[in-house]
C-alpha cells in the first residue's frame, strides 16, 4: 500500500504523507463461553401457519464454518450436488430432510428444509441422491463435522452486576435459579489481567465505546464486581473484543507494548509520521523518541493522539517538553475522549485543546466520525454539516473509510473552502456576509 501511494503521488506530481499508528495497549473484553453447536433451521410461516419461506442453512467445509453454521468433511462437501438430500433425525427426535439447492459464490452449499429442524454437530444423516425415476437412493451414511456454537448472550441493564475477571476463562451469562433470581452475576475477562488488579472501589469502567458504564463496587479474589450505571433502556449486549476505558484508574502500563515496538520497525521503513495512541505524559513521549533514535529515525514526526483524561491534563507538559526537540503534531481523538470525559465535557475540552495547540504552533488533526454517515451510508445528518464546518479550525481532518468516501471527501472540501473565509483556526475573519 505504501509503495502504491508513493507511485501514484509521483505520477501526479503531488506530495502525500503517510501516517502509521502504533495501536497502544488494546484493552479488550475477553472471549465468551459458547452454546452447544446446534443450527436451528427456521421455517417462516404466516399468521395462518402456512409456510412463506423454507428454512435455510449454509453448509461449509469442515474447519471453515462460522459460529452456529453446519459443516461437512471434505470428502462429502466436494461431492455434493444440487438436489441431493440429507435425511436425519434432529435433536428433538424429529425426522427431517435438508435439500441441497446450489453452491454459493462465497463457497458454502445452500440447503433448504420445509420443516423446522435443530441440527447438532456430529448428527448422523443419510446422504441421498435422486434416481432417474425421481426416487432417492442412499449414497452413504455420514455425520456433520464439528462446528463452533454461538457465543452466549450477556445483556445488561442499569442495576445489573458484572464480574470483571483477571483470568482468561471465557465469560458467561448470569446464573439464575428456577424462579429467575440471579445466583451468580455474568462475568467477562479482560485481555490485560494487570488492569483488573489495579482497579479500586468507586473506579469507573466503560465498555464498548461508552455503550455500557459501570462503577466498581467490590474487589475480590475472582476480580472486580461492577454495578451497571449506564446502558440503553433495552439493555446492552456485551461482546468479545470490545474496548475498555478506565478514566479514573492509573493503569501503569508501559508506554509502548511489545507489538508497538515490533510495528515501529515497519513504521520507520515506510511512514512519514507515526501516530502515538493513548499518549498520556511527557515520559511516554520520551520513550517513543528514544525508540525512534534507536531505529535510526530520530526526527520522524510524532502525532500525539490525545484520547484519555490524563492525556488532556498533561498536554501542556507534552507540548512544552517536546517542542524544539522533536517534530510534533496532535490528534484530538474525540471517540475515546467522549467516553472518558463525557460528551458535554468533550465539547468544551476540544476547544481548549485547539487553543493550546494554536498557541504552541503545533498542527492539529480533528478526528473521529467526521461525516461518518455520509462515508458509510451515503447520506448525511444535519448536525454532521456543523461538525464538519467546525473541523476547519484544525489543520487536518481525518475521515473513516466507507463505500462513499469519495463523496464524503468532496463534501468536506466544499464545506472547508466555504468556511476558510469565515475562520482562520480559532479566529473569526469577519468577512462580509452574503446569501
């Protein structure tokens, strides 16, 4: 990708800088327990009970099935043909048939059934093929291969409890007694167990970009017990690999992870700038500056990504301690900042960050969800126009990828050109108004 950027920039006679990020410590939710490997082939019926759509199932090659999808051994998968039939007895003891329709362009076979079925891994079946007279004969007796079950569902509401564990044991749903009372709360692990051990009572914990907010109420040998204080009215489903934010907890993690250090070797070879995720102090900056010097890139510009409350508090120190020593830019990463500070506080803080960086003559990147609806869906909400106009007070605007990114870029360019006559960074230009 970097080679292609260089090639096209040269062909166009333009300069295109490449910025590569160091991801930082990705603190994520751990894996979840899996339900039994059973595929429900569901027939859709109208209000009178008549079938309006047969049940459908995708059948994958063994080892490639997504969670909750059927799979077959290679020797059977490759020899299937349209109109073949798989006769089986499902988990309820019901006799059912899956009729092979055709092979999908993406690889799996599409099968249909006129009656609902629950098919488990290792279920035996008769593989049958039609005769010339329309009857079916059995080619062989086979079994479905193992396939992964779906992850358990953990859905939490305000007032619920969640146990955040320091172990890598898969998370589980709450354990209920026969009358529905919670005997043991739901649990979820953390990819950085040392973070759980650093938590204290009353610390705040945010999960999945702030969709779920909690307060630590107790610390025990199994981990930290959280009380959910913020969630959607209909609840929030906790999934694996979703991000954590700990705005009130000093995590004391090293500034650069081992992966960051490995990635930095590639960054130094290919990039014009390096993005430093979750930078929180001048000490963090000095660590990266030293790592760049060790790799023979002592002047590779650093984009300090301000993503946490501690990063905001220490920004003056970061600016004053880095200026004159190393080329520096700042990214206002509004996604994580909104989680850490709250949306209302963010509205004020982003203004203060712009003032500080302008005073220090440090370029600023305005980031997170600018024209997001347009880039992803092709349409734009009215508030997004205002947000895009506000981004003109920074030196650079970051857009996220999407199928309509070219349209989003064109729209942003139009907005910024109109606004540049009104605003120069944080200063109004007071040009004459006209319709």
